[in-house]
């Protein structure tokens, strides 16, 4: 349990990865850490994680279940974009995480983030 960060692109395009266990010592998940892991079906983000990076699970098309730990404070842009099969989100946070919005966002990207933020807010109201 000495790993504290899952680095940027650590498991990028690991298409045979079906599940992942993130250790309790991990505090951050890097940019594109699991992006294009197209066989990944579920992920549990432990309470120790505070940051989910930009595009961390980008285009994980088989991802259907996400559990977000209680201490996640920031979720990067596009963290779950392209995850078209998500049907279950379990959130243990008492305060909705903030979405990191870069100053370089285009208006359409910004609008997308506002929609996601509203969805997350509704999820937190129902499930947290």
C-alpha cells in the first residue's frame, strides 16, 4: 500500500483490463490513467482518493458501475466522457466534488460540464 498516485496514462489502452482495485493509499488518479480501457466494467474509487484527473476513464465503453469514495473533491474534465454504458453511480461523498474547468474550455465544452454538474448534483441529492 505504498502507491499514492496512479500516474498519467498508467493503464492507457489496456483493452483486456476488466476490473481494477484501487488501493487505500491512493490519493489521486492521473490524467487519462484508465482511458480507452474498453473492457473495464466497474470501478470503486476508495475514500482515500481526493482527485480524479482529466479524462481518467475516458471512453471506457464497458464501464457500467462507478463507486465514488467520500473524499473525492475534484473531478477533471472528460473524466467519464464516452462511458456510454454507465447505469449505476454510487456516491459516498457528503459534498459534491468540483469539476475542474480549464480556462481554455470552449463554450460547448463548458455547456457540457454544466450539464454534468447538474446531473452530479441530482445524483448527490438522491444517493448521498
